[in-house]
C-alpha cells in the first residue's frame, strides 16, 4: 500500500510540474527569441532531432514504468480480482471507441481523418494531478480506477499506433524485435531475477523496433511485462526497478517531453483553429466522447455481470472520472505527431489537445468537488 500511495503522490506532483512546463514552453515560444527556442528541439543529434530522442527513447522509459505498475496491480494489487479489473478495462475501451468515432464523424473522407487516434488516450500524470487537488475526499478506489483506465487506454493507443500509424514496415526488424521479446520471456521462465539482462536486451530491442516502422515506445511496455515480479526488496526485479524509475520519469522525462512538444508558435487566431474539422474532432472527442464512452461501457459491463463497482465508486463518480479521462496530453500529442505531415496542422492539433484537456479537467474537477463528501466523511470510503 505504501508503494501505491507513493505512486499517486509522485504522479500528482508530476501533473502539476507538467502544467508549469507547458505554460513556460508556450510563453518562451511566443516571446522574444521564440523561434530560436523552438529550433532548439529540432537540433540534430546523432542523425535525429532532439525531439525525436525525447519522444522515442526517453518516453520508452516512461512506458516501461507504466507497464511495471500495471503488471504489479494485475498480479498482486487492486486489479488482481477479475471483476474489479474488468471495469477499468471496459471503461478504457469505451473511452477509446467513442472519441475515435466522434472524430471520424467530423473528418471521415478528409485528409485529416488519420488523426482519429488523437482523442483516444488519457494522460496519467495530468489526470491524477487534477484528482489530487480534491485532497483527502478522494477514495483510493477512485484513484486506482483512473490510473488503471489511463494505463490501459494508453496501451490501447500504443497498439493503435503499431497497427495504424506504422510506416515503411520492415518485417526483418520487427521479427528481430519480437525475437528478443521471446528471449526475455524465456529468461522470465528460467526465473532470472535480475533486471540488468532484461534492460540490456530491451535496449537492443528498442533499436530494432525503431527500425521496424512500429513506434519504439511499445518496447518499454513489452520489457515491463517480461521482467519477473518479485516481492523481495533485495531482488532487482520489477518491484525495485519501478521504485527507482519514479523520480527520473516524473521529474525529468515527462517535463522534458512537455517542454519539447508544447513549443508552439501561435500564428493563427484561436477562432480559426477551433473551426477546423480536426479541431472539432479533438475537442468533442476529448470533452464529450471520453466521459460518454467511459460511462456507457462501464455501466453496460456491470449490468451484464462482467464487472462490479468497487467500494468508494458510484456512477456519479465514474462520470466525473470520465471527464478527467478527457485529459489527453502525452499520448494525444504522440498521435498528433504521427497523424499529420503538415507542421502547422500538427501544432494546431497540439493546441486543441491542450485546450480540450484544460476544459475536460476543469469540468471533471468541479463535478467531483460537488459530489464528493467532506474529508471527515470520505475516510469511511477510502
């Protein structure tokens, strides 16, 4: 339980830091010397832009941490009960399908239809950061539900990237990456309880995955699920590795990602940008599609007996968490980077992601604030 609380604490603090980094980056990009600041992230290092190394290499480490936390919850945590685990899984599916459908309703048959994946994902750090503002009124079950939902639909988004956003697919490199993954699974079966060989082979796997045309960040998740889960603190497996990764991911990798990907020079008026089809798809998908999809499939899953509401959860709270699920940011920006070739469209899409995430987060915060009990009563449901 201490490790879970530490996770929530670091993610909440990380959400606040991400907000600050986003604000700073937008101000720098639109102030004196803004062009030079933006070009900093396009500087060539080792044959790739600095932004590429951040988005493909450092974010793979972020997804390694995400995978480790999800695996722990599935095997020994709150998600080890199948009915409890199925609820956020179904919510995540609804939170992907409905926003994508709404986006396509605006963009099907247009050059921007490829951006259907943009409103599908939830940003864990931002969402938990907003939830943390409600303080002790929030039951642990709500935090776990939101975390699991965000992780699962981020993984779903990665699969969408792998199947729909891959370019110039190299079967040789993909087969090599999957072969290394199979080797890691063999190490797991042999009960190799040291993370070093997994991380070393994972680095090679990342190289082949990047060359394959599949987004390289999927490597982090695959490596996480190959590393053995061991409760012994002296065993350098997923438990200890996850603990070690929290600080660098929360206070270095994610803020750096925010700085690099929100360096947007605002040239067009906000009214012009909002009127674009892709903008409407992003805004309506995140603000309305997310809570609608999360609530509908959660409700359907419970009614069919596939899932159950955990103590501390209610349908009103699921709706509020659904709005927080509309905070896209990290993976939504990933999708925007992969969806469009026109840099101005990409920047406008990023701006709409930020706007929609802000509105969804504000609605979710105000909605839950009115429906959660005072702190002294909330202790009974934590």
